[in-house]
């Protein structure tokens, strides 16, 4: 896949196909794929979180994921510092934010 490609003009897309009728499992899949977009790879065996399995667990689980591991948080921070992805670091101007009346 394209880990960390959220600001790439060519690769900033995610397609999540899930046939589960359980919305918490669909949400887990979406969080996992968004993690990849945000520069996070799969967790290693040494990674943990308080509500296992962690979001970036490398295999499919029939238990919902609720939390990123400390490894994922560190990896995302490294991505932000190393790549400085402007599309998520730039603060939009208030005049560019459109809200319904």
C-alpha cells in the first residue's frame, strides 16, 4: 500500500470495502486504513495498547479495535516530523471554512 500518502496528489485515496453488518467492525477497518494514510505501519509483536487488539494489528480480528498502540502513536509522530505533510499541518483560514446557515 501507500503508507503516509495522505498528502500525495497521486495516492491520497483509501477504499474500504467491508461486508460486516456490525458498524463497530466497519469503523475498526476504517480507522486501520486511515492509520496507513497517516504514516502508520502494522504493529509489531512488541506493541501494545490497553484495549487489545490495537487498531494497527496486522491481521483481521472479529473483535473491534478501539485504540492505537504506543508504537503507532510514535510512528505517526515520526511521520509528521520527517515528512511534514502540509495538507494536515496547515491550518485553514477561517474564511475558507464553509458551514451551513
